[in-house]
């Protein structure tokens, strides 16, 4: 091949390579351009999320906030539109987080039947859909009480045992053949293991003087002992009474009054009508029970005992035990024990708060024990219809 032929060959080859490069570049640009176009088109075609504007457009006319209704009552819920807001297209009533009713025309009044089973507070919300697309809402709550008066139960005394009249009884339970008692007062508060027949302590543990002892209960080898206003509950070994732990009762006011074990949960009273359900593994609040009878709240709940699916509670400064359904908070029955002490025995009580306070149940032998603060006797009673 001549020199001229070689040059011509190289020139043609370079032209071909340049042409291939330019075609590749054009193809790549074309692909990039199409991809970019598709991306923009896709973004433009995506539906834009509509922002809903909530406004203060409603006033609640009735019911009054926190009003108490009996189960089965009809609750009239009505609202008024504020002047500057658009007309209402429809209304929804939401009770305890669930849609209850919808209205599409005036009058904007709901009639809600109070068929909730749980006593106490129930939240509701009225949601308005306005013609301009905006929404208004107003929230409130009402309370439910029982529509049935508690049964009045009678009793008979089966046995009477001695009780240390120096004991300011705050908590009581029966376990493994012995009665365990927690007492109160600053400088006097004690945890006792008591022989039922003699009324004498066989083992005890004193609290420090700055603690006012309250209710006690047994749970899986431990005794939980509350204190009144120290915001502290002690976890004590049931065998040697050594302290293993402590925690703050998760009640609304931090106080502890009475305590019992309900299945695998603890239930604590704080002097109100509320019982706090507590996880015994981490001592956190699980739920609460609001206690009502047919008249309203049942306050000052004190010493507690869980018996056959129901919670028995002393009402402080009275001789009454109320029996509560824990699933609803309804007081199903009352026991008036004012005649447990004779007039002569009552005259020997020197303080005005030496009242009934102490409930213990022997589940093995089906025995119910009661006593009071500084009482000289412990009584085994049998409840009758």
C-alpha cells in the first residue's frame, strides 16, 4: 500500500469514528432529554394534597361541660355557628373517638343516648363541614353515673378475734394462714404479720418516722406498702420484710390510700372517686376506674380488697363498704357495718377517725375479715343478700 493510500485510509477511519461518536452523543442527549421531560410531566401530573383549614366557627350551646347524666338518659347536644363563618353543610358527632351521628340539615342538634357502660368521663366532639371547604370543631365532655341504686346487703358475724387497739389500721390482707396489717400515723407506721387467733404480731417492720403508712397488698412474693403524701410506695420481701424497691404511685395526686391485687394488676385509691390500675412489673399506670353510684361520684375511697371479681372499698370516715364492678366503675352494692361495734365500744374510741378501715379475704376458706382504726377486735363476717 502506498503512503497516499495509508493516509486516505486513516482519514476515512477517523471520519467514521467521529460520526459514530456524534451519533452516540446525540442519542444520549435525546435519552436524557426524554427522561427529564418524563420526570417533569410526572411531577406535574401528581395530585396535590389538599390542605384542610380548621377554624373556630362553632359554639357549644348544650350540654354544660362535665354535666352528669344517668345511664340511658338522652343527652341533647346542640351548637351555634359563629357569625363570620360560612354556612354549615353537615355535622358529625364523635363520642369517645368514634363516629356516632351525622346531620345534613338544620336544626343542628344531636340526641345522644347515654348507653356507655363505663362510669365517669366521656369525651365528645362536634365537627362541622362548611360550604367553603373549611372545617370547624368544638370539644367537651360529660359524665355518666349509674341509673340503678346499689343493693343494700346485710351480714352476720361468724367469729370475733382480738385486735391491737393501738393499731391505726390502714391496710389488711390475708395470706398463707396469717393476717398482714399496715398501720399509719407519723412515727407509728408499721407492717405487721399477725396471728389471727391471738391478734399478736409475730413479725414487724417499722417505717421511718417521716412516713405515714397506708394500704398494703401481696403480689408474687412481695408486699406493696403505700405511704400517704410522700409519693412513695415500698416493695418489701414477704418473707423477711426487707425492702427490695420503691416507686411513685401513678395516681393523679401522687398519694396512696388503699391498694389491692386484681389478677395480675395493682389497684390504688388516692382519696378521690378514682382507682388507678398499675402494672406491677414497671409500676406504670395502665388505666383508671371512675366510681359512681346513682347519686354521683363516690369519693374518699380508702382501703381496698379484690374479692371474686369485685372491688370492696372502705369509704373513709364512714362505716360503709362499697362493692364496685371494676369493668364499669359502678357501685353495685353497699354494706353498712355501723352495728359491728356496740355503743359502749364506740365510746372507748377517743379519736374521730377511729372508723371502719380494713378488709381481708381468705380465698382458701372463704372467710371475710374486717376491722377498724384502733378497734379492739377483728371480725369475721358473712355477707348476705
